[in-house]
């Protein structure tokens, strides 16, 4: 059967982002199938979920996860596949040829890896004149002693370059940690698996977390949204878990050209010159208030 563009499969039903996607697409008239590791999930419980399937962990067994997703797309005549989290997105993009005829509205695996590399992102941002936190890079466990400890201003943030890393045949999520002094920094670095390197040891930026989100279509900014972080996990600084919608600061919106230049630098290649999609870029402009741009687009 020809895939039906009105049938959508959404992964990571445990995530709130998945619930938002299911509600939005369901309300728009799409038939939405939800995939999750458990039989019951947050998004799967939505009245807009027309069906739900249980799949293996994309981190523990990526191959079995892809097989289960492919079987679900075939059984439900899915025409649009939307992976929500990085741990699901990467194996699906790597197996894209197994989903022929199905739209997966994301860039290539190499492009996703580039935009997910926080170290590369900040290096390019700095070259473009965008302010970034002061940082030191720990390339590997064996070079940790090369970090100039006396030059650091504690407390510092220890951040893996990627949130999902490979450990043998499996993948694992790694998160941000904090260090109040040199001894704690040494312990934090030692706690990360080899796959988490390089690590970024960054200046801790204290201030309100303001997000500006742009919808870019064929090079034109067609929608702008803003939010302010209210609560993070851990409370000392990390993933945003509670936010409020705000009117975007016009000064920040006016800087969208800087962000689009960053996207272009990360994604444009000679082989694929027209992609302007990116997941997200976390920047500081100016210090000490966090500025977060999210640019979403399509292939032109």
C-alpha cells in the first residue's frame, strides 16, 4: 500500500513533547499512532492517539527499535514519521532507506550530528561574533590533567559535547553536572564514560533563561515564539521542566540573522546546499542572561 500522508507515527510517547505533537496533529485531523517503551505512556493516553505500540529501547537495542518502528509503519500505512528524542532520532535517520515513501522531516544523520555537537556549535558561534560562555575543552580522559585549573572561575558546568553517546553497540544519555571546586571537577570528569568526551568545562552563567523560537520557511521567518524558564532539573541549572510563554524580546528577535548564519555554517555542504533546518542552538548574547534560539525550517 502507498503510505497515507494523513497517518503519523510519533515516537517517545513518554515525553511531554510527544504529547504536544500528538494533540496538535490529532486536532488538525491526522490519525496519530504513538510508540513508547511501555504499554502506557503520556502521549498514548491522549484522546488524539488513534493507536499505540510498545517498542524496544532505542538506546539499549537500536536495531530492534528500528525494526519495531518499521513494522508499525507498515502495519498502519504511516506516511509521516516524527522521532521526538535524540535517542530515537539517530537510529531512525541512520536507517532512513528502510522507510522509503515515508516522510521523516529531519536533516541527514551527519547534519544532525553536527548541530548536536555543542563544542563545534560554540566554536562556530564564537567565530561569527556571537557571545558564548567561557570554556575549556577536555578532549579525552587522558588529557584531563591538561586543564588549567587555576584559570577557572568556580563554580563551573561540566557538559558533554553530545547528550546521546555511543558505548559499544549501545547508546546512553549523558547529562550536565556542576563542580564547586577543583576536587569536585576532577571527580565529575572521572564519572563520565569514555564516549562522553570531549567534555566542555564552562563558566556558570546565572540569570533568567529566555527562549526565542523561530519558524523559518523557505528563508522567511513566518512565526516567532518566546518563553521564560521557571524551573530546571536539577534546580542548580539543567533541563527546563517548567516554563511560561512570553512575548519575545524584539532585540533578540532582531538578532535572528546571527542565528541563521550559524545554522548555515553548520548545515550547508556542497552536496546538500539547501537545508536550513536545525534542532537548536544554545547561545549567550549578551552575558549573563541565557539566550536560546530554536530555528525550524524545511528543505527549500
